[in-house]
C-alpha cells in the first residue's frame, strides 16, 4: 500500500529522535511504499540536507513553515495566478475565516464576560466600521448554537475546510490571510461578545502578530500536495500517517476531507503541550499567546475527532489527548522503538567506577541540574569518593547556553578544586562532558562509566535516556515527571521533582548496595527489551496499517492492479468485489438502482441505515443492517479503557 508520511520539523531532514523514529519505521516496513511530505521549521534544517532514503520511499515533498510562501514549486501563488483576490473571493474568505476565528477566539455563554453586543461572536454585520470587501461586511455565521462547545467545533471545521476549498480552487489564500480583511475579522471577534478574556485587550500590533501566526499555521492548506485520485499526491495514497499533531496533521485532514483517506496520528510528544510550553517562554504579549494557543487547541480537537486511530507514545501523552477531546475508543498506546543492540555489551560489563553517578541528556532549565548538584553535595557527605559526570550538549531551549554557564559556576562553588599539596593539580568531583569527546566517544560509553544513572527533570515527555540506561542494565534514580513512572514500572527508584534531599537519599542508598543495583538493573533491562525495542514498534504499526486499510471504505483510486513487474499489489481490489453481484459504494442514487438484497450494510452510510429497505429472506423481513457489521466510516469500539501498550499479538487481534 502507499503510505503518506506527514512530518513537521523532522524526517527526512533533521537529526534527533523524531528523525530516528521515522527512519526506523520506514526502513522496517519494507512491504509498503512511502511518500514523505515534510514541513520544515527553519532554513538551517533544509540547508543541512536530508538523509539517504531507502528505495521504497517513492516521493519526497517539502515546504517551509517560515519565510515567504511558496506553493511547493518555488513560486508564489499570487505570481502564478497573475492577479489579486477578487470581490467574490474576498467575500467567501470573510465567511470562512470569520467562522474559524469566532470558533477559537470566543468562549461559550456564561464562561466569559460579554460586552452587550449581539450574541454570536461578532456584531451583526461581521466587521465593525463597515470593513469588508468593497465596503461590505462579511457574512460571519451568527446564532446561539455557535457558541456552545459542539457548535464551536463545527464552526471551526466549517471555517477550516472552507478555507482549504478556497485555496484549492483559487490559490490566493496566503494573500487573503495577510490582508486587512483578516485583521478586521479578528478584531471583531476579540472585541465582540464572549471573547476570550485574555484577548479582549488586543491592540493592532497584537492582531497583526496573530494573523501572521495563523498565516504560517494554515500554510499547508495552500500547498500543491493533494492532487487527485488518479495522480501523484495525497489524493492517491491509501493511508496518511501524521507523525505529530498541529501543522503536520493538516494535510491529512484535507486528504480525508477531499478523498476519504484514513488518517493515523502518532504523538510521542503532544504537539499542543509543546506549543503551550514554547509560548509560555516567548516574548509575545498575552493576547497573542492566548489566541494562538486557542487556535492550536481547536486544531488539535479537530485532528483527534477526524483521526481513524491515535497512537500516543505513553500514558502521559494519552491523558493530554483525552483532555483535548480524543475518543478513548480510538486511542492505542504504542511505545517508541529504540535500538537496543548497541547497548548489549554494556549490560554484560560492570561499571567502570562503582561510586560514579551519570546524568545523560540535553542541558536546559527543564532538566533541573541545580537540584542534582545540590543533591550531590549531600551525597558526598555519605560517600566522599562519589563522582558525578554530566554528559550532554546544549538543548534547544534559548536559555540553555546561559543555564549551562550557571551550572558550571554552581559546581565550582559547591565543589572547589582542592589540591592535596602544592605540586598536585586539584580535581573536581563533578565533570561536564559531551558525547564524542575523547573521554566519552560514544553514547554507550557514557552509561558504561557509572553505576547509577540519574534523571532530575521537572518537565519530561518520554525519557529516552532512562530507556537507554535500562537497555544497559543500569540502576536508575529518577524524578516523577512525564512518563517516568510508566517507563520504570518498579525497576528503579523514583522521587518527587525539585527535592534534592530525596534525590540524594535514593542515590546514596544505591551507591552503598551493589546487590540491589544488580537486581534493579537486570529487571530494568528485561522490561526495556519487552516494551521499547524497534521490533516491537515496527510490528505494532504493521498491524495498525493493515487494520486501518482493511476497514476503510472502497476508494477506487487507491486500488492498484498488478505492478510493473506483474506482481499483484496488496488491496488491489476491494474485498466486496470478490462477491457476485453489483455493489453500491457511494451515492443515494446509485443505491436506489441496486437491488436491496445485494446491498451490504457497510455500503450504506451510517446515518441512512434506518431507511434502508428490508431484505426478504424465507418470507421474513430482516433489517439490511446486519448486526456485527460496522459501517465503513464508523470507528471501531473496544472494551475497557482502550489502552494499548503497543503489543500486537494474538490477544490484540482477538479484541480488534
């Protein structure tokens, strides 16, 4: 089958875990053809070049989420069309953009202050001061139902897909998003009834910043990635797999809207959470942060509502998705796969120094190395020979370089280099090192050097360094942040974050008990090999791909016949084509022309089954909706909480 892999800021250009995970997935699923659609987040990413791709990656398309807009072929849409938006296009844009803005920039009645303006999110007439195309006011949807949570979601979807259709037909959406009309529509929502409290004081500069942010976020609507059912592009793929939420999922939403393509969303770090954290540290004003966060929240809710299946990487991410509206029945946990082969030799060897603590990761404020250094000062009182190795480079946080300098200064203050005599050079028990240095040539050497691996984070997603330590059979001491407890599962010590005393007590206990360290390390390695390997991850997604395609409605463009070599392709014909008789797949008129006795229940949309004619069998009228047969567009249900741990064995297949 053809898989459209949708990425943002990662594969196939960037390095890091997002790149490595996608690369392992693509190389592991050699039975499928992949088409990669990548959104880059900066000029440096594309300048570094892309990795060498396997042969079954048939197509790579990229587009920037920065700089001047290009339609994907190096040309601006306005230049290609040769003229600006017309009056009719501006009116249509005002309707769609007004629906989108009022959906995320307002709160339901009773949840926020009102201003005495007519109910519905904007004043009657749409834009104040007579601002609309050619002096006309845009017809922004109005009504009492639009401000309810369900109505807001419907309005957001209506506006989003309306803008997508406008971009697809006319190709001038970027110019409209940067127009004065867009600013006035946003101003009407911010100054109208039920506006977000944080956005009611928005000034002109704030409105301009928000519209610029929306123009970047909505850029995928205007790309030429979609094509049609019979040509290259997302219109011809069998499945869209978005490797994150946010902008990466937008092309998948449009492919489902235009072509009925199933959408799979995988989030190992919840994109909405990352957006919140980034905005909290940004210099933008409060109204700008509030409005852009509200837009991202509405986009996440729409993505979760439309996805056929959502695969969080851990329970921490799963809880975020559920709070954002994801249906528990369509959530299945699949842990990220990591390569364990390189750590096998470390697991069989003893630590270089039984009194050494090792910290591995990217140095930034969220890792809370201050607490670790203060804890190590307490550890030295009980274990005077203990040493601490902090191994890692500077993180992506803008404050990371300054934070590293502060950590070095604190270490020098807490542990001065005291020499034994006048001829001896003093040494500090704390060292700052990087992977690739002569002391630490490879990552596995970092874990081999210590007896206990420490994690001191206050904010953490999926703790990769913790899993690597488990592969190495090392005992661990961690803070309870993110998915740490889920990953450890009782094979290590966990303490509260921002608690140096508790961290020191746990580390001291393990440094003084080698037998306990060995037991915990062996249990940790066994757990990691069971849950977090590449093989487990690839097997899980192989089953998910087949499952989603087998339950998708028949799409003639996606069914390919024999390949160029004459080899039959998977799913070349829909399953119902093997049953004698004519089969109705779409359209009420088509179904009317087909005998009722030959129309299966899965060929009838869910909303029309009540009116489907009965089937006469043996003189008894039986409903055409056969029990146990699910509609093609209806998501599967599952028992219990629906939590999956990425294991696709016999038990998984029986329940699904």
